[in-house]
């Protein structure tokens, strides 16, 4: 280490050492030390405290690290301490409070870490504090957090249970006016006195916060206490009014019946996500928000009308592009009239809506039309008949045929399939992808697919029967117009299917075949006629197929007709016979260490089995370190051309390797 005394930066990430050498203090001028993903590192030496010039210490992903030395408090120049995913770390020394120049402390997902959080309040120059998933803050924030006036980034503020009155109240946020980026406030359901605990949060002055999540979380088991907090919830929500610069709002678990008025004053908000609001019966007039692009309404069991207040004006969601409504079992329509009825023509159309998902809203009978829709998903008991009435609405000011822009259609367990008119199918002139699940699949394929004017590129099917016809036998062997150019077909969760449809062999344009979780599927013989054209096969969750085509079995069956294909990692990973592999994709987990035993045992064995002996291979590695390249020296193949994809740089490098 003496020879490195002038070293300024040292990167020892992804190493296998169990302990940092005690002589590390000989590198006296070291300013940057990265030990990230040193999976076997258990501790740091006390001598690390002698690195008085150290400014950055990264220990991200050191999952065996148990503790930090007391001497870490001597690092007077330390500015950044990153302990992300230190899963075994159980404590922090109190000397951390001496790091007066520390401005970034990251404790993300330190799920065993417990220490007196009061230490944090001593870090007067702290600018960034990330405590997402850190156990030490599960019971609340420390009293005095509001003194950290330099704080700019706070991942979460956790409301404490106040049993011992040792956690800080929401009013600790008052002086933190420089907070920016994203802020999540958790356990709002534990606030006992909304008026006194939140009246000085000063959220309206925090103009740099772009993304705000308000989560009520735990509900009181005592019904009387729950009613009290329910009645105070609107006061609490009023006190948490954000600045108008807010771009994203996530509201979860709010027990109130109605919303605060400030919701419709967020003139710059782009995204609103409302989830699990059990008592809310209607929404405020969100259609007036000029910048709103994404609206998600999920698990609102009491919601009856989307808009309750007054007649809809000229401004109607001018920027909305994505609308999701899930599990609103009592939702009846968009706007409540005096007679509680409404027709589609009385509502203005969505001017820019391109994505619509409606799932498990069985009572929904009326929606504004969506002439520019590109992607539509319906599922969970929704009636196709009622939705089709909306789809077919054509306003006088529009020359666009209904659903003529639709490219992706997803139908799952919908009702009223028999009501799908031929005229409706004929409007789908741009449809490229069709996803059919359960009973919808069989009925649409047998009755309606022949009327589809567009040529599908992708078809995804999920059904419960043991067999399926892709089209009627009366139409001949050749596929209908809609399937004549099909390039991708996916069979997913066909739990009783024993064989692929015979007609798949007639799909000569097919290039990608994907089979997921079909446990009774016994063979791929039916697809043999089109296999010469297929270049990508993905199979997972098919145990019978895996046993049948397992290369380690003497009775392994091969595909003689397959000569050229691209292969992605799946349960079936090798075929007998002469195969020229043009491309290989190996999916690495983003936290996987190539030197880890998991990588060595599973991926290296897989690569050896499937790549050995191939003379030319373009290998696409999804990883961010050259360790993967060097670790392939056990393969025994000659790589003349290799592509290396860097996750960080998002670019591809050509690397030439010599024969091993």
C-alpha cells in the first residue's frame, strides 16, 4: 500500500475479499473508495479512520457487511456514504454524528439496520437522506429532523406511532423548504391530532418538490378510533397542500369521503394515482387540469361517479393520454345527472387519450368516447357490449372512424362477446397486437377474427381448454387475412393445452414462438412445418417439454428442421443436430456478480453446454462489467466476433477474442 500513497481514487468493487487490509491507511491521500458489491466483505478495519482526505465511501451491495468501525467518525472530510443493500448491517456507530461535512447518506434497503436515529440530526450539512426500506426508521423520524436546514432530498418521512412520544411530528417538515425531487410521507393513518400535528408542515412553500406520495398505510383496528381519524383525514389532507409546481401525486389509503379543494388547483400536475380510497364516492372535476397526462384510479370500492359536481364545460382533459380504472366495483358512469342516467353523446370525447385500461368495473355503463385510442385493455367482468357503444360513438366534428387508430387490444374474461358486431371489427384497420384470455379467446377466434381488416403482427392467447383452433376449419388450411402476416404468437397460461394448434404449421410468416406456463403441453410437433422460419423461441414453465427435450437425457428429442434461429434463455436450452447460432441473449440480474457462485454454477454451465464447439458467435451480454467477458474463458469456444452491451453506457462494443 505504501507504493500507492499518492493514489486519489481506488475502485475495488466486485472483489472477493472478506476484509479490507489494515494497511489501507497508508494511502493517505485517498479521496474516493468504492467497495460496492464486495459480497464477502464482513468488516472494515479501524485504520480506515486515518484516511482523513476521504470524501466518498461506497459500500453498496456489501451484503455480508455487519458493522462499521467506530473510527469512521474520524473521516472529517467524508461527504458521501452509500450503504445501499447492506442487508446484514445491524448498527451504525454513534461517531457517524461527527461527520460534519457529510452531505449524502444512503441507507436504502438496510432492512436489519437499527441505531439511534437521533444521530442523524447532528449532520447539519446533510443534503440527501435516503432511508427507503431502512428498518431504523420504521417507528418514525427523529425529533429535531427539522434542524437540517440544508436538506434537499428526503426519500421518506415516516409518521411514528407516538406510543413513547419519541418520534418527530409532521411539523418537522416546516423549515425544510429546500426539499426537492420526490417525497413520500408514510403512515398518515397514525396521526392522532391532525390539526396540531400537521398545521405547520408548510408544504405549500416547498416549490421544488416534483413528486409527492401521501400514504395513510396502517388502519386502526379500533372502529371508534378509526371513525375519529376518518373525520380528521380531510383536515390532514388540507394541511398537506403542495405547491402548484407539483408534477406527480400519489394518494393511497385516504379514508375520507371527499377530496381537498387543492387537488384541482395543481395546474402543473402531469400524473395522478389514486389507490385504495375506500370511502370516496366521487372525484373532483379533474378534467380542468391542463397538464394532466396520466390518471390512475385503483381499488376505490365506493366510487360511483367520476365527476359529481356540475356540468362538464368546454375544457375536458386537454392533455390526458393514459387512463386506468381498476377494481371500482360500484362505478356506474362518468357524471351523475339528476335522474342518475347519462348517454354517451352527452359527454365530450377525450381529445388526446391513447391508452385506456378498465378492469373489474362490472357496473360501468357510460364513458366519454376516445377517437384517438391506440391501446385498449378490458378485463375482469367488464361488458364488451356497453364499452362498444362508447367505441362506436362518432361526433359530428370528427371525420375519424371509431377505433381506427387502435393498435393493441387486450380482452380478458369480458362478458357480452356475442354482442361484438361485424362493423366494430371492420373499424380496426390499424390493429397490430391482439391479446385474448380465457373464454374471450375461443369466441373471438372462431367468430370474429375473419372480419378483421388489418394484418396482425402479434397474437397472445390464454385459454383453459385442452385444444384450440386458430381459425375455423371451414375457411380452409390457409390462415385468414388477419393472420397471414403474423410474426409473433404467444401461448400463456394455457393450463390444459396438451398440443399446439395444428394450424400453427400454416403460419409461414411466423418468426417468434413463445410458450409460457403450459404445464400439460407434451410436444411441439404441430409446429414443425413452420420451424424453418422461426428465429426466436422462448419457453418457460413447461415441465413436460423440458423433460422431453432435455439434452442430458439419452432419449432427448431433436428438431431436425431447425437450422438457424436466435435463442433466448429458457427452460429448454439445447437441441441436438447441427445448429448455427446467430445470436444469444443472456439475461443477467442487475445485482448479479459474475464471480458469485450462482453465476459460476448456473450460467457458466449453461454457456458451456450450448456454446462449446460453435465457430462463430455474436454474443450479446446484458451486463455492465468486463468481468463477464473474462469469465467466459471456461467455455472452450472460439469467439471471432463478440458484442458487449453495457447497461450503464447503453452502447455496444465490438470485441475480438482469441481462441482459448
